[in-house]
């Protein structure tokens, strides 16, 4: 983060260009590396109980993310506004699509994902690492999670600079701690414990079953990667965004992929394929096998640091969606107003209130099922928007250009259709909730649009 400040004045308050590439990397890694890698590896292995398939889907997730990172690097460098995907959809497809995307993110995706992080954090604080294995949530755990969310909201209400500095510190801590845990577990070489063959799932071979299994696995993988490019939501507050944002996206994606492959390789080395496929919480099993009770305590501390970074990122990025909606007349001005320190108080409070509501009523799996289809569909639309913008504004300055753009966009859209189809096969109820929310948004659009 740079101390030199640039400002873009606006009736809703100035945007302070004070963020450098390191802050962008920290936000991306902070968003992505959270409750996903802590809870989903066992689910992925249960759906596809084969070591090559397990590592393959995690690498496939990186490929999907890389295609999206290429597209977002061009969009962010040529259209450096806050709001990220919402701003790009507004430019390519108009206010109706931007409204539906932005409000679904503000009311569902961001607060629901934040709530899922808070659930795990609260249970770790109340029950220790054993809570990860046992699953579920308690009233006490939800209260602690709510307290963590409120605390981070207060930090970000103090201003952009404080929130970004906190994110950088948490980013460095989580990378060092995760890699240290993986290295220590591998060096300890604990003996594997035999797994009851009756409890081990079988690898699906029938095409439709394999398709559904890949969809179930990718739902968890992409939830874990989600956030790999979320520095674009802060483009309007980034210094020299044409160079800083593409660099931040690709460094972050390499960092995230390295962490995820290292973690899953460690889980497979210590637990074996059968052990990972039957583990509800692989990280805890590995820590306890390698170091006993001390490993359980250490993992709880590591996990809480990881989750703090993820939760703080939601407060840095989500309110910027409200800002761009307000700028474009798609949300009340109050949601877009900034303080002198670069904090959007009304938007932060909206994310806080919605997260607390989800925290009180939803489970991790339910929240995950609701958010991922929205993300996949939005990413596919932004990819199409890249080609729309190249045709409409061929002379626009593009500091970064996607090579072989039509091919990259076609692959991204095809992947989006494949993944959404998999979600429909795996959990049609969750997709139905998303469709209902979008229909309600269409009904609300004429009343919310001000100009």
C-alpha cells in the first residue's frame, strides 16, 4: 500500500487511490483462502475418491480461475472503477443486468459467504479444533462469530487505509502459517490409520453419475477459489490500476493455487485417498495424527487467522459494489457515500446486517449452495462482456489485453454452462432459490432505478 494519495472527486465522496499491488494480492488471497480450504477437501475427495481426480479438480479450478483472471485483468485495467463485475456488466449489458448482479451480491453472495466464515470462526473459538470435525453450530459459536463480524465492521468503518493494512498483515500471516503446517506434517511422517472399507465411497463410472460428482466437487473447489480476483472491486481506489491490478491478480492466483495444491498433497500424503475421502475435516485429522493435542490447538489458531483475513476482505470489497450501484442510480445515494477516510458506512452496515441475518438462520452447506451458481453465471456474463466492449470501444486504452480473447471467452462461457448444469444436477433447490431471487429483482428494478 502506498502512502501517496490520489483522489477522484464525486458528489458521493472522494475515492482515495492509495492501494498498491500488495494490497490487491492480500485482498484476493484473503477472500479466497478462508473456510473453503479448511472444510472442502474432504467433500471433494468424497465426491471423487481418486488421488489423480482430487488433485486434478483442484488444478482444474485454477484453470477456470486463470481464464477469468485474464478477462478481469483486461476489464479492470481499461475500466478502473470500483464495483468490479457490476461495473463491467453495466457497461456491457446495461443497468438491468448490473442491478440484478449487484443486488444479488449485496443481499446473497457477500453476506452469506461472510456468514459461513463467521460460523466456522465462532465454533473454533468456543469448541476448539474439535468443532471442525464435529460440524454443526451452537448458539455460543454463532454469538462469537457475530462478535468477530461486528469487530471487523468497526475496523473498516475507521477507513480504507486501516482495513487494507489489516488485510496485508493477515495475508502474510496466513501464507506463512499454512506452509509451515504443511511442511511440519510432512516432516513428522505419522503412520496412517486403517479406514473401514465399508465407509469408503466408490469412484463413479457411469457418465451421468460422474458428471454429477464432478459438479459436486467443483462446487466446493470453486467456493475455495472464489475471491481470487476480487481486488478488481477496488480498482477505483488503486494507484496506477492499469499495471497494478493485472500484476496483483496473477500473483494472487499463483499464490492461492500453490497453497491449495500443497495442502491437498499434504492431506493425501498423511491420510491417503481413503482417509481423505472419509474425513469431515482433513486439516484437523492431519494435525492430530502428526502432533496429537498440540496439533489440534495449533490448527485452531491457524484457522482463526485464516478466517479473520477472509472476513475482513468481504468488508473491503462488498461495500464497493454498493458504491457503483449508487453512482449509476441503481441504489440509494446513502449506500455509496464515503467518509473522508474512504469508508462507505451505510454499505458496510448493510453487509453487516445481512451477514448477521444469515449467521442466525443458515448452515454452511446451504449458504454455499446458494452462492456458487450466482458467481458462475456472473463470471460467464462478464466474459461475454469483454467481446462486447472490444467491439463497442475498439480505441479504448487497454494496458492489458487478453491473448486469443475469443477462444478464452468461449472456454469460460462453456465452463460456466457446464458448472451451472452440474449445480442444477447436484442441488436443484438451491438454483431455484437463485432464480426466484433474480425474478424478485426484476420486479424491484423499476422502483429502485432513480435515473
